[in-house]
C-alpha cells in the first residue's frame, strides 16, 4: 500500500485534532460528574443532564452540520466549530450553578457538531479504497484513544486541581488545529445550495423533549403533564422530521442513503454498539468513585488498557478490513466486547480492580480495536465521496443519539441508584447491546466497502 502524501498526512492530522476535542470532551466529563454534583448539587439528574445537554445538541445538529459542510466547505465549517467550541468550553469551566453549566454544555455540543462530520469528510473526499480504510483506522485509533483516555485526564484534573479545569483540556489542540487549517489548501468540491434549517430545528427540539421526559420521569413520574407532554411532543416532532426527509431535495438525513446495504445495516449496528459504549463509560466513571470509593484519577486509570489496545491495534484492523472486508471484524469485535462487559459482573462488595475490572478492560479493548475502524470504513466507504459530509454526519448522529438515549434511561437501567446492584444491571444491558451489534453486522454487512456501489 502506498504511503500517505504530505497533503494526505496533513488532512489526517487536521481530522484527528478536530475530532479529538469532541470525543475527549464527551468522555472526560464522566469522572468529573461526582465532583460537579458535590460542588453544584443536583444528584444523578444533574449528572445525566451534564452529559445529555452536550449530546442533545451534538446529536441533533450534527446532521445540519453535515449539510453545512457540503454546502459551504469543510475547512470553513471546521474553523467556525473550533472557535465556538473553545469559547463554550471556557463558559462551562466558569459556570457558577447547574443551569448555567447545562446551557454551556449544550453550546459545546452545538459547536462540536460542526467538527466531526467535516473532519471525516476531509478523509473520505481525499482518499478512497484501501488508503481510505487505513486513514480511517489511524483517525479511529487516535480519536477513540482520546475518547477513552478522557477519564484518566479528567481524573487527574479533578484530584489535583478542580473539575473546572477538565473543560479547558481541549484549548491547546484547538489552537494547534487552527494553525494547521491555514496550511490546508484543497480543491473546491461541488457544493449544494440549500440547507434545510427547519429540519434541524425539528430534530433538535424533538430530541430535547424526548430526553427531558426520559430523565425527569424518575423525579416527576410519567403521569405528570410536565413529563408526558414534552415526551409526546418530542416524538411527534421527530416523526415530522423523518417525514420531511422523505420529500426534501435538501434532506439533512437522506433516507436514500439507507438503501445502500452496508450503510443501512452498519448504522443499525452503530446504534447498539455506541449505546453500549456510552453506558459502559458513564457507569465505570461514576460507580468506581461512588461505590468502591476510588479517587477520580484511579477511576480514570481503570479504562487505560482499552486506550492502549485501541492505539496499538486500530490502524491495523482498519487495514485488514480494507483487504478482507468488514463483516468478520464487525461481528467478532462486538461479541468480544459483550464478553468483556459480562466480566464486570464479577465486581463485588469486596472490590479488587486487578481481578474484577482489568480482565474486562482488556477484552473490551481488544473487541473495540477490532470493531471501530472497520465499522466506520464500511459505512462511509459505501457512499459516494460527493455525499461524504452528509454520510459522515448521519453515522455520527446515530452514534450520539444512541449515547444520548441510553444515558437518559440510566435511572431506569440501574433502578434509580448506581449502587452495586445497579452496576450489575448496567453490565447486563451493556453486554446485550454489544451482542446485538455483532448479530446485526453478521446479518446485514455483505460487501467490501471498496467494491460497494455509490449511493444515488
């Protein structure tokens, strides 16, 4: 396989740094949640909202951002997103009470939505075939590594400084990437002329209403009009959003993309796998502090083996998938992760990291390294490069919505309290979601993305 050209290396570097801040910020917060709750109050509901306020706007607006990327240019949209993300991060760090913090987190998510689809679109628009699979593997190893190393970095900041510094970690990579973007000169691609702003609003408000109902029902109950009214409204708006996508010639989520087999089935698999990853990351980060009483740094270190295996193996798995096709990796990887999640059932009252948690982290890391790059390559490689921005946005929206909904359902999953029993319930659900992701991949994925036909 030929090496990357200097331009391709710069594209991959820019894509990694742009995605780095959103993946890092999405997970670095997990180990800071107990400290935020102690400082600002609010209990498990505040913890859920700190995570989901970010995910609501990220999930809802990432579709709009993909369309903006294709309409106005990937570099411009990425530059705007980086600046906005930096400003929002400072606002989060300075928040004096929960409501301000939650609003600032929502602003962070909106800015982050501009970054991920434009970064992956840069790769898919400049590279194809095995080179694209390799580039996505490199991107995956670093961005997922950022996602998984986040709890460690967050723990260090919480223990040594303050939870507020957790949200300033991304200032340096933002500054570096803004400099690199000035050196990136790409040929202009054909751009669309319409952006469906109304669909963006429908999606954002619909998700917001549904998630509000799922989180607050634990406190107010389903019979409360303050719960069922926004819940029903959210569902109706999401239905209108989907109906609008069928008839729009500037759809944020073109339903025709799902007629491409690997794209459609790959996104169903993404839904289950990323729901499991989000649930596992939240529960590990919070329970190890509130249950066994580990300091934030130790809770963050718990997932370090996963990070190491991702960095070592992801790019190689991406290259293998480019040669052999993604189906085997997308089946075996999630099933291995299901075993890893089930191993967490060994955690007991007498806590021992080395025998109860480390084996799970090693198995999870192996399965994740086998899964993520082939999954991304299969989905994005199935779509023509002229629609890479929208395709990337749809896939990322699916993964964020998966995390959004599973965190919103956290109280139901753990039975209201994240004690040992709740931790075991979460482990069972996580394992089941991983297994479903593997089964869906085996059933649905067929072609090597290199040979897949482009979407119409």
